[in-house]
């Protein structure tokens, strides 16, 4: 799910519920949670592969 998809879904909900602040805050928190988890995973993967010298380069 991309950011525009997330906020388009939020806009559709706002159109029916008329509570934009709550809906947009929830969408922002969902985005924050997803990006934080993916960022932490990336840091762990970089640390893991960096410990062993990174990816193996093809010899020419």
C-alpha cells in the first residue's frame, strides 16, 4: 500500500464520517508504524550483510 492509496482511502472515509482530523491522524499513525518497522528491518539487514563483508561481487 502506497501513501497516496492510504490517504485516498482516508478521504473516502472522511466523506462519509465527517471527522477528518481523527481519520487523517489514524492514517498518519498507520504510515508511521509501517515505515518504522520497515526502517528497522532495513537497519538489521544492512548490519547483517555488512558484518560478513556485504554481497559477493562477481569476478571478471
